[in-house]
C-alpha cells in the first residue's frame, strides 16, 4: 500500500515507537532537506540500552530534560528510512503536518515500510499512487 503525505523543504516530522528492549518511548525528529533527503535532527528516549546511540557525532549535544535523554544537532542524512511496523510492542506512529498516523492503521503489523521524500504532482498526491 502506498500512502502519500504532503511535505515541503524544511517540513518536520516525527516517528514514535516503544523500544523492544527497555519498553519505553523513543521519538525521532526529522526534517526534509533541500535535496529531498531525510535529516534526523533530534532523538528523545528514556533509557540507554541496546539499539540506542552510545556515542555522539561531531557537533551533537546531549541533555537531560524532564527525565528524558535528548540528543540534539544530529544532522544525520538518509535518502529513506526503512522500518518494520511493530507487531506487538512498538506501536509505530508518524506525526506529520500535526496529524498522527498509527502505522498499523495503514499497513498490517510486521510489514516493511519505506519512508521517502518524492516529488509528486497534485494528481499523484490526490490519488495516493503514481500515475503512469
């Protein structure tokens, strides 16, 4: 299933899930770069554990705020994000344009999902699929 959500350069979105090991929320904050890549800017989590960053890259900052560990200024660039929608615990959600979409509502749990920025015409966006 293909789902499209309108974004523009500089748009910000968030992926939220429950970590499978320490069972606490993780929030990843992204933006859309000028060259249509996805930039991880910030990461919020409660507990250091397997699968969480153990080192900071150059320029990154860490702070503790309201019981959360926050890594800022990440600027990690990706052409796309692949993830598998959680079947039991993860409860993945995507917040974009002030709308939160539970990924298991648009695709079955266990499904592999790719989040990618694509330039679409208004018709392609309206129909939710590529018109050939």
